[in-house]
């Protein structure tokens, strides 16, 4: 499967997006910490969380680093940026930015 396909597949699932959001907020989380994030939003086993994390790793969106007995997970934004550069920035960046700003303004009002 092509790299972009893996990234789109990984981003298509709300649980995986939740995991990415958690890693964006705080890098270097263990599987147990990520499991705690998911459990607050959906009933899921540790094995289910591991499967989601595996998809994110295969897509290159998450990297891991061993620290003692723990494996720490970190967000890798590069694949998302590459998709952004390919599909968005060249064509409509100013328009998308304006719409995004408008959406944030309306939601905060």
C-alpha cells in the first residue's frame, strides 16, 4: 500500500485521530497512557488500542522510543505535512486559511 494511502487510512478512524491529538498535546506517552485517553471516550481493550497504534506506526504518523521497560510514542507530523503540501498548499492555501480562521472565530463567539 502506498504511503499516502496508509496515512489516509490511519486518519480515517476517529480513535486514531484521538490518539494523535493526545500525542500532539503531550509527546512521549506509553501505551498505558494512550489507553487511558481512549478509555475515557470509548470502551476499548488494551489490545484494541495496540492495534490502532500499530496502524499509526505503519503509516509513519507515530514513532517509538524505548525508555527502560517502556516504549514511548511520539507524533510524527511529517506525513501529514507531505499530504498538506501535495493536496492543499499549492492550490488553495489562502482560501483554506481564511475559511479555517472564520470557522474558529464563529465557534468561539
